[in-house]
C-alpha cells in the first residue's frame, strides 16, 4: 500500500502544481510533506525551479519549456513523475532535523498581549510562561515573511485567536495564533497575540543561509530576564 495515499495533485497556474494530503494540521501528514520536500530537493534537476512545503501540501514550481511535448501538458508530465515516485515510496527517507533552544523574554515590556491571554484563559501569566516553555515545537512551515516560523501545537490551555486588526511588531516577537506559535523575523505588522520576544536573529539577509530555521526543525523556548535580553543583544552586535 502506498503510504502517501490519499492525496490529490492539481495545477497551480501554468507552471506549478500542488500535492495536497488534506487540509489539516497533523504531524504525520506534515512529516510526509517534509520527506517528499527533502527527497525532491536532493534529486531535483533544472526542470524544478522551487519547492514550497506547507502544513499538508507541497507546491512545485517547474520550467514549462523543459516539459514541452505535443502529447501532454507540462502539468501532466510532472504529475506522472510524482506518481512514479509515490510507487517507490520506500525510497523516500526521513530527513535529519535540527534542535534549537531559543531564549525568550516574557516581561510586560515585550509580552504586549500576555495579560490579555491570561484574562481570556483564566491562567496566571507565570503559568502561561511555564506552559509555553515546557513543550518542544515542530516547525511545520515557513511563510508570510522571510523566515517566519509556523510552529505547533501549543497547549490547548493557551491557544487563542489572532487579533482582528494587525499592529506593528518588532523583529523577534513571539506570538500565538490558534494552536500555532511563531517568531516574527523582521519588523512587521502582525495579528498574532504576542507573549514575548527573543533576542535571537532568526533572519539575516546578509548571511549565506539567511533563515535560521527550516521546516521539520524542533524548537524549545526558555525564559530570560530583560537584563539577559539586553546582554544577549549586546554580545550579538
């Protein structure tokens, strides 16, 4: 039995397709997506332009000219390739992931929404911090901004809806939206409920590898004081 079933493949414009495994946040499904992503990345030739993994789907951008044929469309050719790959699914192995411990300052200076979360959840701020830092989170996908991390899942007790209107946020802001948690890589408007800020620079356009995290990585937060936050930033500059 093909372990990648069920799935659907559909065109996205005239030079891309999406493989969809179901519109759901599920770790097993996301693991399938990431295995396929890393496998295709490793064997990709000039016909594949880009690969974009998401929670439960993978989008492949390809070179239409390379696939020109009077018999079938570029989409049909690419879809056939994927079907052949799925028929040999045992060759798609898990990719080694990285583990990061990330400091976060949860003081009121940075945690602009933590008291609101405390009121909504009826949980003391100190307990929210404990809950948020007691779990290891998986990076399901990157998006929205360069290096923005969609991580999950947070404990149900601190899950909360995003803001109805985005506000200006600093780089390093750590937030929660629904059952997701994430880090804003750059200064940006954002609608996630902010519970802290990390001094770690998760995106640096000057670096050879500008994005610190990759899909599949695991992250665990630990609390630091404002003094430790300032000293961390000072050491980094």
